[in-house]
């Protein structure tokens, strides 16, 4: 079985739900505490052993590329001022030379199309796909938990989460087959953003995938689906006729940063867990809650 070395991060979305914040700043660069959303997701991939980071970007996203590069003036200034800790942190976060690739999705044709844009960079090997909208606080991280299942099953692996039935229409939903263990099961069907009454379960796809490269040939001919967009879920549904798909109910807390509320929740949740400011965040929330409204 081939190991997973590469991860794809689709970061071409316009972020219209966060205007005006995202007028000049990509939504993936908005910060949760002191790290951009995309950095948290790259950290998760690194922890899982990923060695090559592929970003599918779009116009006005150049700053993401800058973020994963050196910033000489800044480093020099920090060095001169003796800010060793800050320097070491920047160094630790910096990918090694040649570990990142960037390509552009030229038109907003959907997530499936964005993934297809990475086909040459991924090549003929299985890969991880991480959607930065979903921030997952897991110990270990979600992708690492998925890797452990993949090592046993091979095939394709998707992270799923149980949500209240009335929320399934916002996500891709999977049908449940035989259990592998108490945290993973075989996937029998998939549907993107179904009406509640047509959903095969309340297990939603939560933005982390391990996929075999055959997905690219299917994506090449994929017709638009839900929302008039080329959907990765539709392509996976076709692949499911030929290959196995396994679901992982990861341990951890998911924050859907695609919405303002989810983004705020991520900030509060990561703040509470933060080793330096966690206690203060708790006190601050207590103070705010005690206010007379
Ligand atoms: C995408 C996927 C969907 C998944 C969701 C998770 O939808 O198509 O299957 O459940 O991400 O965030 P989007 O949020 O891009 O509409």
C-alpha cells in the first residue's frame, strides 16, 4: 500500500460570507488567536506526516504564498532586537524549500474542479485533502487519526461527524455500512447537500479526505451537481462503485469556519485551550456573561 505524502488545500474561495473582512485579505488568512486558519490546517497535515503541501489558490490569494515563505526584513529586525522566541517560532512553521506548490483555479467551478486542478502536482499516488473551512481540535489531529485507519484499510478514507438531522442539508452526507470498529465504518453511499428527508444518515463529511488518484479521471468528466458546481462528493460516489470508502468518526471538536458563528466559536475554543491565555479567556468569558444586558 502506498503511503500518503501529499496534501491538497483548496483555498480559492471568495469568502463572501466574511465581507468586508475578505475584500483584500483571503478568508484563509483570518486569524484564530494568533495563527491564520490555513496555518492551523497545515499544522494538522504536518502532524500526520505530510511532506508536500499543494495549495489551489485564486486571484488575490498571493499572501498565502508569502505566508509560507521567509520574510527577510522581519527576521532581520527580530534578530537585531534579540527576539529569539519569535524567530524560532517562524522557523518552526516554515516549510522546507520545495515542500510547497501553488496552482490556480481560474474560475469558481466548485470544490471538485479545484481538486482536479491539483492533478499534475499530486500525480499517480493517494493524497490527503483538507478543507480549511473546517478547523478540528483533536488529540492527535483528525488527519493523523484517519492515517491510522488507512494503514489498516487502504482505499479511501473520509472523516465524518454526527450532526443534528436538521443540519445535514449544509453538507455531504454518507450512508453507513458494516463497522470496522467503534470509530470507523464502511461507506455505502454519498450525497451532497441532500434535503433532510433524503439524507442516508446524519453523518456528514467534515472536510478531511484520503483519496486514491483515480478520483482525477472521474473529476475530469464530472458534470456540475448541487449548487451548479462540480462536486467532489459526486466524483467520490462514482469511485465508490469501484473502490472501498471508509468513514472515521474522529475524536475532537469541529468548528465550521465557513460561517461567522463557527469562526467565532473556533476563536473561543482555541483561546480556552491556549497554554498562555487560556485562563484569561475563561475569566473574560465569565465577565462578559455576567454583564447585565
Ligand atoms: C464541502 C463539501 C461537503 C462537506 C463540506 C464540509 O462543502 O462539498 O461535502 O460536507 O465541505 O465543510 P462546502 O462547505 O464547500 O459547501
